[in-house]
C-alpha cells in the first residue's frame, strides 16, 4: 500500500491488531478447554495442523498469478511500446510485475516547498518468488516453536498467566529490534517496556490467589514455556520487519503458503520423536465436536488471524504490535474470572493497567 500516508497506515494497523487480539483470546480459551476439560493435551498436533492450513494460501497465490498473466494483454488491446513500459515502471511498476524504482510520497511533509509537487523517493524492490519462499521457510521454524510453546503452556497454567507472560515479548522485541536496527531505542520506549514488565511481575507475584492454582502443580512449567514463547516471538517479528520493511514488498499469500508447505514437509518427524519419547503420544481427536473446535481454531485462530497480524506489524512496528497484544490480558483475565472462577486482588488489576499504559505510551 505505497500511497497510504503514514498516519493512515498506522491507524489501519492498529485496527487490524485489535481484531487479532479478540481472535487470539478466543483461540486461547478454545485450546485451554481442549487441554483441560476434554483432556486432549496435544500441543504439537494442534500447532502442526494450524500451521499446515497456511498452505491453502498457495491456491490463492497461484490463482492470482494466473489471472494476472491472462489479463496482461487483453484481446484487441494495442501492444505496449517500450516507452510505455518504461513510464509504467517509473510511476507504478504494477503493469510489469516488478517493483518500481521510484514511488510518489503522499504525506504532506514530502511535498517540495519550491516546486509544489511530491518528491520522488527510491523504493525497495519487491521480494522475488525465491526470496519469499526462503523467508517463509526460515520463518516457519521460529513461528512453530513460539506457538507450540505457547500452546503447551496452556496445559499447565491459566489463560491469563500465559497471556501475561507472553506479553513480556515487548522487552525481547525492543532489545533484539534495537540490535538489528529495526526499532528505535529511546528512553520513552524503554520506560514503556519496563512498565509493562513491572505490571507482569505485579500480576504474577501478588495479583492471583495461589489457591486457584492448586489444581495446576506444574504451573511453573507453563510459565516457563510462556516466557520462552515470548523470546521466540521477539526473534521472528524482528526477522520479518528487517527483511520485509513495507507490506507492499511482500506477496503475503505466497509467503504464508511457503510457511505452511515447509511445516508439512519438514516438521512431521516431530510426531515420531514425541510419540516414542512419551512426551506427546499420537492420538487423533475422538469426537466430532473436538474436530470442529480444532478446525475452527485452525482456520480462524491461525489462518486468518496471523494474516491480519503480519499486516498490522508491517503497518506499525514490531514493538507496537508486541505491546498491543498485551490487550489480551484484560480480556483473558475477564474470561478466567467468568468461566474459571479465578480470584484476583488489587495488584492484579494494577498490573494490567500498567501494561495497557505501556501500549499507549509506545504509540505516542
């Protein structure tokens, strides 16, 4: 979307992020219900199935390319001259399927005061098919590891605690992003992340009634897996932002399709290893309702939400999206209070408020 001004792109990114927050919270409760009441504790199987749905994007990517090739030169249309192609390449680049070397900036700050017209700035080339597939394959491993650890944490701790600890990815994202040159490291952003972490500490240490966790003797393991997921999240969001930059450079359906295909081809041996080591014995869902929940979670909680998440991240920044996902905390907390009878004290609410405040500061 090269012709959308920066403030508008940021707003659209935040709206997409809000949709992702609601979907992820619902998905977390769905997975938690599968692991708890339905006793189907199979995080690897669920994550593998969820990621495999990305391969469906290849159908859309193929259809889109076929349609463009078919309509490149319509019957009765005069053949484009070389000068026409050069002009199209300079001004748009869409007619030839290549990235344009120049792009007109629409933001008011980019208008030349002397000439009274937009300046032309160099644009980064669009990723080739090969580059997109390599990026998708590289991303697959980190994405799968982050999601399988987050899903596994739901088997040992509450949805609220899992969401809270995963929100500490803001600290990892800021540090890794600053080191990679993706994020600007300044006092305000550091303060926002530290306030978020302090809010997490307040919630985990003082906010929840430990009596509610007596039925979860391995809650420490769930908390550790959630923190590991947070660190991996910071790694892959920074990788994507550094490699892609602007969403107009990426063929998103092809990228996600490559992720899904790499998951199917490369990660299936995990079933054999986990089964024979006894960590996760292979077992298919044993009822139609369980299949419905798993498929619904795969199509909405992963297939759709991660597409929206990627667009939101590219339209804003890894840190903004990371802190924005902390909005899952009050929603998760409300869900645990309503559906699981979780008892919380004032520091719990204070910690959640601090995390939300950090997100607001990151957007100033």
